[in-house]
C-alpha cells in the first residue's frame, strides 16, 4: 500500500482510481492492523477493531459495530457483504432495547470465500477453507471446509479435503 503513496505512480492512474485509493487509505487508517497484499476492489468500510491478515480482498465489504473482527489470510469477500460485530441489548433498561451494545468477536479463518450480499452476525466463526453462498446469513459456527448457504446458513456440502490441502501446500501469492 505504501507504493500507492509513492510519486512513481502515473497521474492517469491516480485520476482513474482516486476514489478507490482514498477508500483504501481510509481502511488503512481505520483498521487495527493490515497484512501484506491487501486489495480493496470496491468501496468498503471496517471498524477500528478489524484485523486484516495477508492477501485479503475486499469487494464492497462493510463491517459495522465495535466488536473485534479478524479476517484470515486469503479471505475474499463478495460485493455488498456485511459483518455486524455487535448487537443491541434487549435485556437492558429500555424497550425495545437500551443504548448499550453487546460486542462479540467475529473470526473468519484462512482461505474463506464469502459470496455477494452475505451477512455475518456478531460472534460468528467461519472455519478454514469454508465457502459461504451468496445471500447467506451466518450466525454461529461454520466448520472448516464447509460450503454453507441460506438463512440461517446451513452446511450442505464440504470441499474435498485432499484437494484443498494439496493446493494450500503449493499456494503461491496470487494477488
């Protein structure tokens, strides 16, 4: 990302990609940490408790709330996806809920792909290599290598473990 701030970038590139560059810079200054080879293809937002590991691609992902969110290595988000990192306190002192929020850690492990318009609710955990179908609503835990979809998201298949591990061991930096 430091290369974006360098004077070696052609002016034409800067003009054509100004909004994307500004959004990437906003994410850099907002996120708690960002690993190498971060890519933001469409306007995305994160919270101050977001940890972005290496080789992450955001394509319109929005993270709301103040809970801790960890995006694992090689995570890819489809467009208009949402991670909600806290919930309203309906057991508080007002109705329908009070002004306090309940924050929960949301963990997305390595090599996870979430489809377009996926919603991941606070406190969810998505295991390594999982794929979440477009439009799914995730609440709770999705096991490693699972392919899940629906509302609420249910596992309907698993990736081929042998195939996944073979590719993972030979993984090159694609981004």
